[in-house]
């Protein structure tokens, strides 16, 4: 617009300003200006068009990239979901394998216990069967003896009747030919009467003995019948447990990799737990060592102080000695001071001794009925090849609500959490008992406890792991508990 105004009014401005005006030049300039303006306008239009095209292209490209990114994000989310699902399935499968392994270990323990129980019952049945045979022999002998006594008694009565004939005892006496014969007959009748009473008592005793033996026989037979029935039931239950065992084994045989991973995880957790226990035990040993050193130092100081007091008392009460004697006396006291023996009683020694003396008699560390399902040391899992478990203690299965209890007097040395459960350690002098897999505790650190005192509640699976150590040496708890 401004250019148009300048073009129109330029001649007028030149005239007014007394400037010579060249119309041809003006037309050329005007033409060049128009051309320049047209080019600039065309260029601006092209630039605008290009910018619009570029903007559209960029927008299109952006839309394409946004769609691709969205697809990639969706694909990534899908992959992550699949990974999470696989990990979840893997964890679930791992947990299931662990559960089945634990079930298999419990079944193996129960089967072993039932087999032992059946063997014991069979021995009892065999003993009762043998006892029944002995009783039958005894009864036969007694009946034979009773029969013989009865026959002998009957024969003696017949003999007496023949001797007396049809007479009674008075007639038999007075029918004697002489007084001497009469006396012999009186004596004979008296002795015979006593003899008959004795024989009658013997017959009664034999009869009572036979009756008693028969009663014992009936009771023994009844007891054997009960045991036989129980034995059959135990065998039926055992067969069922073995079928369960085979089912679990069959389900696990195809999952050797998962079993290997599960066992590796168990070993890792077990090693971690045992490292923690050993660290605490090492700390306890160091604490005990320092305590002993401190007590020994105090004892030495007390002994030295007592020696100095005695030396000072003797020096005070003694007469004035010569310098030489003083020197000798001082040296003597110094020697006495150095060589004075000291003794102090280690309270842990008595506790340790008592603990050792109770080996094989300590109470079970769990209340109520129990069953040992996993033993000390390394052993193979029945039914699975190349599957070995390593237990630093024993696993005891109790019933719902089972409690862990101290096996002996001691002091709570440590309480800590591990894998969602609680572990309690009790120090018995040089020995330490460890109670794992508790859901709650009733004691606190440094608390004194007595034998059979409740320490806490066993976890939800009712399985207590119990360990016993002498220092850092692992002991087989089954050799210590009754």
C-alpha cells in the first residue's frame, strides 16, 4: 500500500521540491519495482506454500512416528506383561515344587515312623503269641498236675475206705486188738486227715493257678487281637501314604530343573541362616572370652591387693629389722605377691557339665504330639534320584498351636527375624540351642529361662527346626533329646 502511495505522489513531490521529473525513468523504476514486488510476493507465496507443505509433511511424519511409538509402546507393554506372567507362573511353579518337596519329606518321615511302629507292633504281637504258647503249655501242665492230684486223692480215699471197711473212725479205733494198736490207728487217722487237708489245699491252689493262667491267656489273646487290628489299620494307612508318596514323586520326576532350583534356593536360605547363627555364636564366644578375661583380671587385681594388704599388716606388726632383713623380707613378700595363687569359679562350667550329663535325657523342644520329619546331616529324598537334603538340625512336626520350649536352663542370647519367621537362641554355658520357624515369641534377649519354659509359638506349618551347637560345632539333636 505504501509503495502505491509513493508511486502516485512521487511526481508531485518532485515538482514541489523543484526536482526535474523524468517520466521514462520513472516508468522503468516503476516497472522494476513492480517486478521486484511481484518476485518478492511470488517468493513469499512459495515460501508460505513450502512452509505449509513442510508443516503438513511434518505433521504427517509426526503422526506416523506417533503411531509407530504407540505400537512400540503397546508391544513393549505386551512383552512386559508376558514376562510378568511367566515370572508369576515360574514363582507359582517354584512355590508348588517347594510345597510338594516339603510334602514328600513329611510323607517320607511319616512312612518311616509308621514302618518302625509296625515293626515294633509286630514284635509285640510275636512276643504275645510266644507268651500265649507258654501260657497254654503252663495250663496243660497245671491241668495234668491237677488231674494227678485229684486221682491220687481219690485213690487215697478208696484205700482208706478199704482199710476201715464199713466202720467209721471210732469203730476203726476201738476195733484194735491192743492199746498200742489203738494209739497207732489214732495217730494214723490224725496224720492222714492232715495229709488229706494238704492235698485238698494243693488241688485248690492248682485249680486257682489254672484259672489265673486262663484269665491271663484270655487277656493276652485279647491284647494281641487289638494289636493285630491296629497293625492292619497302620498297614492300610501306610499303603495310602505310600500311594501319596508315589503320586508326589511322579509329579516331581518331570521337574528336575525346578527341583534343582528349589533345592538351590533352600540351600541358599539355609546357608544364610547358618551364617547368621554362626556370627551370633562367634559374638557370644567373643563376649564370653572378654568376660572371662575381665573376671581373671579382676581376680588378679584382688589377689595382688590382698597380698599387699597382708604384707603391709605384717610389716606394721613386725619388730624393727635390720636393713638386710628388711630387704629379704621385702623380697619375700614380693615373691609371695607374685606366686600367690588365685581361683575363681566359672559359673558356665557347672551349667555345661549339667547339660552334658543330661545327654539323651533332654526334653523335646516342642509341646504336644510330634514327629521328626527331617533328620540331622545329609540324606537322600526317598523316591527322587540325586536329590540330597542337608539339615543342620532336625525338623519336628507338631500339631496346631504347638509351642517351642527350652530344653534346659539357660539365657536368651539372641532373637532375630529370618524369611518371615523368628529365630530364638538359648545359651546353656558352652552349648547353644536354636529354635527356628517361630511365629511369635514369649521371651526377650538376656532373659533367664528354665527347662521346658515356653519360648514361643511354632509357625503356621507347625514345623520347628531345632539345632544344637557346642561352640560352632554342629551336634545331632536326636542324640541329646529323649
